[in-house]
């Protein structure tokens, strides 16, 4: 019986021997912790950014409401003195003519858009109620807003004037923004004195309104 030499198979060894230090085994978990911390920082930054944006919107709205309450609120009514009894001429201005005058004045006062469908009515407090539509074109789209203006006619220094007591655009107060309308309407009404007979000095002494017309009372003194 032949004897064969059984030699154990030789194991191939790599020419390079790499040994892992114990401290390097924690690199994987450490990177995960860093990544999670970065995600937490990003989430906190996003939350702070959204909170700051919302806070800015709230502060802006409060500031806008403050401006509206301070500068765009209604004005007080001016007391109109009684007539002095020296009434010489009474000019009656119809509601339709006054509506055309106010529409022209609003259009030339620098208000944006087109002023349309202006109507005028009067109340018991000698106030002129103006209602109409303001059409503005934004990016090719026509947007129409309804406006209301309350005017008080009064006499000062022998001249007829109007005062804007209230104005709103679809319920939003715009009294201060429509204040430029006062000068335009004053000029239109005061121009009526140019058509009076010559040889007299005229002085507006009173103004009153009924349901259909506005009456301006003038006294006359010969020159």
C-alpha cells in the first residue's frame, strides 16, 4: 500500500497587511451623527425663516392699519353759519351737473384708472354723497372697484369750498388719498361767479343742499 504525502494546502496571503485601529471603527456612527445634526440645523433655519417672514407680514399689516387709522379716517364736519339775510343771488346746481363736475375733477386729480358711472345725491346734513366706479387695468385685466365719497360744501372768505369727510374704495378707507379732489371741485364751483352780472362784488354767504340740488347763496355789493 503506497503511502502518499498529504500536505496541507497553502493559504494565499496578501502581500499587504492592513490592520484596523480600534478608534477607526467609530467613523461610521460619527458621520451619521454629524448628518443628523446638519439636518436639525437646516430644519431650525427653515423654521426661523418662516417665523421671520410671518412676523414681517404681521408687522406690515399692523403698520398699514396704523397709517389708515391716522391719515385715512373720516374728517369732522365744519359748522356752516346761517345766512346774513343779504341774499342777492341764489345759484342752484343740479345733481346731474354736479356729478359731471366731480367726475371731471376726479379724473384730472391724478387718481389712477378711469372714473365711471358717477352719481350724486344729497342728505339732510347738507352733505353730497358721490358714488361711482373706478376701473384700473392691471396686466391687461380690467378691475372695477366701487367707491363712495362724502363731501361737505361750506363757505369761507366769500368762496364756496368742499371738504372730503369720507372716502372708501370697496370699503377700504381712502379719505387722505382723495383729498386732492377738494381743490379741483372748488375751482369748478368758484368759476360760476364769472357768469354773474358785472358792476357788483359778490360774496358767497351760505350753501345748502336738498334732495335734488345744491344751492349757493351770494350777497352783492355795488362797485
